[in-house]
């Protein structure tokens, strides 16, 4: 049986591998980047900062990390916890103090969900701080399970096939958000946070109820995983293996242009089971199994 130190080492390796792959797949970090690492005080952001620092030491490129916490002036927020932890690390940090708690309490009637206004205010403050401080990337601690949950929330309640992107350009194109933990499982992060004994700050200080729909989706997913181990990873893999030709969005695939014996000039991929319909006989044998590009 492995001891705690070995298990922690193996987990750290796994998280570094996950993060390294996500960074490389989406070109999240480039030489000279100044990265604002958003630290909420939860297990995810502590883990993100810890693993980013480990990768920074080994990376062949130079980039700067600045840990930033937004103190939203929630009641009983333990102001000393994060500075004490960050002082123990070799990292620059900054605490932004903005009383969004009072604004939210003032604007939202008692009993209504406060998260959407709160998140909007938080995003505005973080984006402005990043611009003012010449930040090139804003790193958030969302992980694989957040991405899957968001996918189902959009599917069930929004009628959209979309999730949380690993890399995002803000609407005004002034900020780039990255999610280096995009490939990491929540259970691995939770275990790692336990091993490392991060000084976790409870996330219910604002008194808001956790989003009920997200809670339900989380439960549904964990039941599925229990019943059918591996299902979550399969769902997650499907998000990076999309076949627009087998969905129903004409803006992503030129369905109107498909005719028998046509020559395919699109870069869109065509799945195997459709080759009979769309390819002339002479071309079938030259076809790569999953990708048909510019046949002529
Ligand atoms: S849980 Fe509280 S702090 Fe978090 S987004 Fe909702 S209102 Fe804001």
C-alpha cells in the first residue's frame, strides 16, 4: 500500500500532466505572459496556483504569476488567511477590496439568487484590474467536472450545445481567460487539496444558496458515474471530438451544398457512415477514415 507522500507525489504528477496538456492543446501560456491567478480560497484555485508554480519552475519559457484575490467584503471573510498563505510562497500577490456583497444585498430581493449579479460584478472588477496591471492572461480554477456540468446546464436549460471554454477572449477583446485545470478531475483536485492542507475558506459566506440546477446536474452526473464508471470521461472526450456534419446547425456545416457525387471542398470532417452518400466511387479508397479535406 502506498504511503501518503507517494500518493501525493503521484497525484501532483498527474495534475501537472493534465495541466501541461491543457496548456499545450490550447496554447494557454506563451513566453513573457503575465498571468493573474484568481485565488478564491477554494480547493480548485489553491490547486491551480500550486501546480502552475510547479510547472513554472520546469517550463522552457518564462512567464510571471501574480495571485489575486477579490475580497468581496462578505461577512466573516477571514482576511488574514490568504495573505498569510501567500507570504509563505515565493509569489507576488494582490488583494482587491471591493464591497460587492453590499451592492448585491441592496439590489437583489431577499430569497432570490444573487449569483448572477455577483459574478457579473466580480468579472468587471477582475477584467479592469487585469487591464490596469498589464495582465496578459487571467487564470481561473474551473476543472473538467465544472465544464461537464456547464455543458448539461446549457443543454437542459438553455437549449444550447456549449460549455465553459478552456480559453476565452472577452467580448471587448481586451482580456484572455484561461482554465489550466480544464483536464483535471474534481476528485483528484479535492484529494490533492487534502494532502496539501490548503487553508480553504468556506464558500457559503455570502449566504446564497448553491445554484439548484447546478446541484441537480452534479447529482445526476455523480449517479451516472457510480452506475457506469467512465461515463464522465466519455462525455468529456466528446466535447473535443465534435462532428458538425452530424448535428443540426447549418451555420457549422454546409448541409445545403451536399449533393450525390459531389466533390467535397470543405474542411469539415465527414464521418465514415456517410461516405456512401457524399463521395464519388473513384474517391472512396483514398479517404482518410475520419477526415476528408479538399478532395478534387
Ligand atoms: S455563491 Fe455568493 S459569492 Fe459566490 S457567486 Fe453566488 S452570490 Fe457570489
